[in-house]
C-alpha cells in the first residue's frame, strides 16, 4: 500500500519534475559526483522503472 501512495505522489508532481529537470543538458543529466554515486539520469530512470 505504501508503494501506491509514493507512486501517486510522484505522479501528482509530474509538472514539478518537468520544471526542475526539463532544461538540464545531457552533460548535467549524466554527470556523477563520484563513481559510487548516481547521476540525475540514473535517479530518474530508477524512479520510472519502479
């Protein structure tokens, strides 16, 4: 049940994600602060896959 609540909240904030991420460059999206950290693109893909 908790998963559905989280999914619903993410879906309800689609416009927020678009506003925050819509104008970043490919370089910014794939940049990682270190090899063991995730890029913005990896985070978004992870959220999308769940």
